[in-house]
C-alpha cells in the first residue's frame, strides 16, 4: 500500500543543514483537547501559524491522510536541540477518539515512517540500541536529552498498540488492524472517559466519576478494577493518565525526569514537601506530585483562614468544572483534609494545589510582551468568531492592548481580557 503525501510547505522556514542524517523521529500531538473530525487540519493550521516555536516535516491523521509541512533533510524543531540536528524527518500523529479512524491513521503513520527511513538510508528499525533508525520521542528523551516528552507510546497504548507491536510494525509487514486489548499493571493510573456510560457490571457511571484518576487494582481481559470507586470499568472506557499534561503517578513522573522512584526516595521527597502520613497510596502520590510540580511544599490552610482559588484551577475534587467567575477570589476554609479543603462560601471541596494563601494570587499584567493563558472556557474571540478547542488553555504573547481586549501574537487574534488567566 502507498499513500499520497499532501504538500503544504510552510513559507519562510529556515534552511539549516543537518550535522548528520541518523534518525527519523516518531511523535504524536499530545493534545487531548483536539480529537474531533478536524483534528489533523487544526494541528496543521496551528503549526503553520506557530512554526517559530516548533515545527516538524509531516503530520498524519484524518483516517490516513499525510501532510508535509517542511522539507526533509534539513533541520526541524520538534525533538530538542540534539535530535533536531540529526533528524532527516519528524512525523506527528494527530489524535482521535475513534478506533476505526485510529487504525487507518496508524497504518499511514507506519508507512510514512518506513518510507522516510528508506529515503534517508538508515535502518528501518524502531528504538534499537543502534544510533541510527526510526526513534520515538521517548527514545530521544532517554538517550539524547534536550526534551521531556515521551510520546507516542501512551497514546498508541490507548488503542492496544504495545511498544513491541509498534517495533514489529515499524520493522516491516502490514500493521495490525486489530490490536490486542492492552494489559494494565497494578497501580497503573488511568482516567475514566467522559463519554463512559455503564460499568462492566451494567450499572450507570455517575458524572462525577468521569475524568478523574484511579489506580488499577486488578486487570481482566476486557475490564479493570479501579481503586477509589472499587468498580469494574470496561477497558474501552478508560485511558492512561498522561503525566505530560495531567501529572500522572509520582512513579511515572519521577521516571520521566530521570530520578530514582524507589520507595525510599519517595519517602524523602514526602518529608521534604511536608506530606504527612505518606503511605504510597494514589491519593498521597498525587498530593506529592502536586507539591513537586508547584515547586514548593503543599501548605496546610488553617480552619477559618482565608485562601484564594487559583485561576489555573479546573475542577472541584468531585470532578465538576469550576466556573471562571469563582476563580481569583477569597474564600474561608471550613474543613481541611489530606489534599483538599472545603471552601465555606462555595460549599465545595477543592484541591490544596488549587488554592493559595490570601493575597498570593497576582492580577494579570497586560503589558505588551507579557505571556498570558487563554482560558479553556473561552468561547469567542473579541471579533465574534468561535475559538477552536485546540487554541484554548495555551500560553500566548500580548502584542497589542486596548481597554477590554488584547491581541495575541501567536494567534493573530483579539481576545477579551476576561478570557485570560
């Protein structure tokens, strides 16, 4: 089978020679908010506008389409300063929630990776000890440094493609169109999908269960038993907890940054960050992870003391979205538990990592050149057009300022100040 490569070369790209032609890098978008029918076009449009931040040569998606955005054999900016200088090509895979579409995307992904390796005259092998060949972004992170990304394995695993299967398919032969159901090890952290309907036993799944993180207690061929809700959930209704975007388990996080994830090391970290009663449970792991990601120990708010709900807070402990109108305001702590507090005025539990002592949340500085976050709840630009989902939740540079709106450089669009965080 062969594929048509649609060429949409980005104008103005730098033409920097490589120091060597050793590898072809396999990526995936890592964007869980862009999985719709237009995911590929969204990703291509975003990279075309923002190539000065990062760009790769090829994108795959939309049921097996391949789009080339940059020339091969010259430097691209997608895998860190070391890998970029030796990468003949770099290939991104757009995300989807549709299994049938994934299978077509995966076949095209394998085909283009092999095709590019053959063009470059390097081994058509994946993640071997040889310095040449097809390399995942994870391999680059582990062997060449210059990047913290670990794709595409976690995304492929959602559809049952293991590391071993990916390596086999990259080496040759027709990619498997019916991947096996993945096996989840004990204590693997997963989330329940937002569109999950019923447990494996038939009972209805409540909305507050969806989107939250759980440790796997037991694994069966088609379902897993999850800690916290102690219920069997169909494997088709869960996805791996991606620490690049959500934090993941403390073990995965420590492994991803090259630190020792032994129990002794985690005990020492828990003591350093003030985590009382650390017992290696998923709850304590996530509390420690929050503390580490914040770069400071989790504080213990005082009962009847005041805290401010951070602008970055997304959901209550129970899983419901926190409306923007409640963020950045002062509240009274009514109750305090290990990793959460009950806010008196909201009558809701929030994570300790989502609150700061009163007076610690700074107002947004709208000066030109400053970086701001576009709220994930933003609906329309100041000019009235809908804001696509892929643009939300990211950080942008202020280019111009007016009374109630700012122009964001990377989007070339005006947004309301009320939609910035």
